[in-house]
C-alpha cells in the first residue's frame, strides 16, 4: 500500500518553493530598491521644499490678528498676531521633527535667518506682534540677536513639538 497520488501532489506543491524557485536580483532586492528610490525621491522633494521655504528671498507669510481686548484703545493694543504660512500637514510634521541644531544654524545664516524666524513663529504659535514694528528683514536685523537668544532659551527649555 502506497501513498495516494493526491497526497503526493500536495506534498510536492508545498515543497515546490524549495525545488523550482528562480532567484533573480529583482526578486531578492527589487522591492528594497524601489522603496529606497521612492524614499529618496520624497526626501528630495521635501528637501527642495525646505530650501525654498527657509530662504529669505522667497519666504511669503501673512500676519493675522486674533481678536482685540475689550479695553483696547488702538488697533495695535491688546491684539495678538500670528504668522500664517501655507504648509501642508506632512511638511509641518517634518519641520517639527527637526532638531535644535538645524534651527540654530539657519537662524545664524544671513541667507536663512529671517525666514527661519518666521517658520519658527508659525510652528510654535508664538505671538508675532513685533512683526508690526519689524515687518521686513532689514528692520528685523535690529533685534536678530534678541530673537536668536529667545529661541535658544525656548529650545533649552525643551519646547514641545
């Protein structure tokens, strides 16, 4: 009495991957390389977006007001202002993950200092009322050192992302 033919066929099918499996470079590494290429492409796009945004010559933002106080006597009194940038959620998350060193290097670089400051105000919802007095880089340079010191203190306290 031998095995039934059907049982032998099932055993051969189960073990066929050991017998007749062709190995090509694509089947071994193809998906890894495709994932790597997609990651590099997405990172490259993110990197170029970051370079475009954190650039003093190309930064565009709006200063928005968030209500006035009941006792406000002038338009600028008792009014909180915020920076508005048009960042999608993924880019905002990407920026929030960047470390203190990245931000400090860009705050001290003459090509990116103003734009970096604006992005940080936006990311951390800091009151931007001083942008009424210092609406452009040339005026902001008067308080650049103060701003850098303020960000250094905030990062030193472990700002939450």
